[in-house]
C-alpha cells in the first residue's frame, strides 16, 4: 500500500527529529575531558582544535594545537637503524627472487618504514642500476651477470647509519608472450629491410617455424556502441513526439478558442432571427462546407466537429445528445458550455437561448482580444534577441573605425 504524500512528509520529519536527538545525545556524551593527544605517524603533522576551561571561567576558550611526530632518543634511533639495515634485502628486492638474482627493478625508496627512516641511495654502476632502483638489463646477453654495489645512508632524526648492499644483476627474464613479440618484431624488421626498394612490405607468414597471420588493429566502431545510441535516439524520438503532440494539442485548442467567438455569434444571430437550433447548425455547417469545397477555406477543427455532429443527428442521434457530444469532442470549456446550453434548450425548451448565446459571444470576443494581446507580447519578446544582435553589429560598425584611428 503506497503512502500518501502527507504521511511521507511526516515520516521524513520524524526521522530527521530522531537523527537530531541521537546526534545531540552522542555529542553530549562525547564531550568529556581530553587527557591525551595521540601523535601522528612519521612524516605527518596533526592539527587539533581544543576547548579549555580555566578555573573560575564560565565560557571555554578555543585552543589550536600543532602536534609533530614522535622523536626518538639516540639509543632508540640506533636500534631502529640496525633493524632496518638487517631487513634491507627484503625491503628493496621488489618482485625479484633475491638480491643474487635481480632481473627486474628494485624498490629503492627514500622513506623505508612508517617511522620515517630516510635513505639516500647511490650505485657503483649507474648504467646498470640507477639510484631510484631502475635496472637496465634488457641488452644483457644470456648467461651474463653484473655485480653492483648500492651504498646507502640511513637517517632517523640525528642518528645515521651507512651500509653497502651488494646485488647481482642477471639478464631480463622475458615471458613467452614477450619473447614471441620480440621475434615477430625482428621478423617484421627483416621484412622491412628486404623491401626497402619496394612500394610495399610483404609481411612474413612464418616466425620461428610457426605460421602467423596479420590483421588490422583498427577494428572500427564497436558494435556495442549502437545499443546506447539506439536508446538515446529512442528517448529523443519519444521526447520529440511528445513535444510534437503537445504542440499540436496547443495549436488545436488555440484554433478552437479563436473560432468560438464566430460560432457563438452566428448561433446567436440565427436563433435570434427565428431559426431553430437545428436550422442554425445546418446553416453554419453548410456555409463552411461550401467555402471549403471552393478552396477558400482550410479545415477548421470546430467546424469539422459541427459537420460530424450534424451527420450523426441526421443518422438518428438525438439533438441533445449530439450537441453534448460535440462539446465533449472539442474538449475545451467553452464548447462544453455551448453544447450544454444547446442540449438543455432543445430538451426542455426553456431559457432565453438568444441571451445566453449573446453573452457567450461577448465573453469569447473579450478572451480572444486577450489572447491576441498575449501573442503580440510573445512575438515582441522573440524579436528582442535579433534586435540586440543588430544593435551589437551597429555598435561594432561605428566603433571599429574609431578604434583604428587611435592605433599607432
């Protein structure tokens, strides 16, 4: 069972009130005296906002405290550095098996632990291992090895420690995919060199005894893109169709409202001249059909509905029902009222129909004048932007020559 809007609003307000109470209670229970402030991790600085209440004061004073990381004594720092020196092989080996089998980059960080032990690295062979741990071994031959020393200076506060880490660099270990890519690139390079004097390069069909085939890497547009595009287009089409129907409905209602004054006025005149409602209806629809057949008048919704109603009455429908249906088919208030007047008059034969129709005609003329005035204001508003653009063009035409005359 769906909740009514007022019930949902009440639930939201109650929930907000409960959260307010809970938050207030938690804030009051947490508002206890602070005895200690924990220091931040190494390398960080923590800023703490406190409130202090002195004896005799009624209002607390705000206090800002800047907390630095913990400092270590010389003995503590020395022990920490000794531990780091012992663990250096594990700390820097990275993805390598160990320091005697270095085939990939090392992890030579300048900060080795979470207590801010800093390290300054160097290398005995920068062409093989850089100070940041990059290993250059892709051009080393199979079976070749290079011994490299990595001097490092460790520091923690004022405590220092120096050591040298020895490593053995081996040729880069290629995965099967990497080896295949190298072989294929070599084969393509060879094909390029062989076709240096030709307009086209013949790609190899075999590499290391295995057949290969090439295809363009540019696969064009992915077919999956058409699903969101189709959805977006469907939404756009639905939106455009909706707007189109709204526009057609609006234009139809405006047309009906525009024709109502003429219909009510003619009905008032004809009925006032002694015609029955049926005869006046026949006269108005007949004149409309004649003008339409002579191509002097386009189709008008109100008159088309009148012609349809006249045909229904001639085919056996009662007049009151026909006039009522006419008002419902037109769909706007004025025609519903007119249909109701005519139906009531034909059914009971009472009331001053001429007076009612005359009042309707006068009222409809007033509404039509107001509608024309609104449309004129809308047209003026739409013309405002082009007028601003024209003003800008005129100002540019006037000012540009003047600005050029001041240039040196």
